[in-house]
């Protein structure tokens, strides 16, 4: 069983920055692909970015150059640094862990970009 706990969401003005964290329980973190998804009101959940166990990363076109994913295997934590935030980044952000053909999800954290 994997438990994921996100933190770091909040309200920020356009152009601002936030850093999300996701702490994972269990001993499979370093073997897992970790990702961040988001879901805006009335829209489907979409992949924002992910990072594989070897460190390779993948980003949605809409966040390339603004968001950075990283992981600290010693702390079982994955981070999402979000810069130059836009109103369209407003959504609930979910942490995801993919291991052994199973998906695990956090409870989500709200990010609101508004002046």
C-alpha cells in the first residue's frame, strides 16, 4: 500500500511561483514513476509532468519551461516547482505514483492563480 500526501497549494497572483510537495509512504518510491496531474472545473484530469525512477522527465506542452519536477529518493518526496503561473494553471493538483502496473493517488491540493 502506498499513501501519498500533497502540500504546498494555495492562492498566488499571475506570474508568481509555488512549490508542491508529495510525500510517499512505503518502500517502493525509488522504483516508481512519480507524476503530477491536474483537474480544472469541468475538465478532465490531465498529466502535467512525470519523472521516472531513472530520472527522465516528461512535461505537458502547456507547462514546459515554467514547471520543474524533481524527486528526492532519500526523503520519499517528489516536488513540483511552478513558476510564471497563469490563471489557466488553476486546478486541483494530484500526485501520482505508478508501480507494478498500479496507480496510486494523493488527495489533491488546490492551486488558484488569480489577481
